[in-house]
C-alpha cells in the first residue's frame, strides 16, 4: 500500500511548478545510481519515498507515481528536482522502435487469442 501524506498539498512539493526542465514521459525510466542515506534523510517524505523506490531498480515515471501515491504531474516535478541534484538518473528514451517487430508480436498474440 502506498504511503500518502494527505496534509501536504501538491503545490508545496512542487513550489507551484508544473513544468520540468526536460521531457519526462510516463514510460521514461529513472534510477538511483548511488544511494545516499544522508541525502535521503533530508528529503520531504514524499520525495524520500520516490527516491527509495527508484533505488531498488529502474522504474518508469508512471510506476513511481503509482507506487508513491502521487499524481503524475507532481511525480514528474519531484523526479526532475532529484535529477537536478544528480541523485537520480533519467535514462534516455529510445526512439528506435522497430514497428515490424511490434506488428509481428501483435499478429502472434492475435493467433494465440
């Protein structure tokens, strides 16, 4: 069950910001390359929860949002803030999608159904 902190309004976590410095899509992967317990202890509880979840394995922005019980917009801003401190790594999105492979996969799944 995700931890929620109902007394903290989203604008407090984001300082009223809704935009990020870089594009963060729902499938963008993030991870913590080098965990720092001292740094984590100084974070707000919501940011700490996100940092802890990203520490375990590379997770998508959407997964972090769901796991932490935060809205997607707030999660994006918090991820962006942590990335700005070089404590969180944002993995590059790969736009080299092989559509033929996806079509073959789709066709194979249809045959199984």
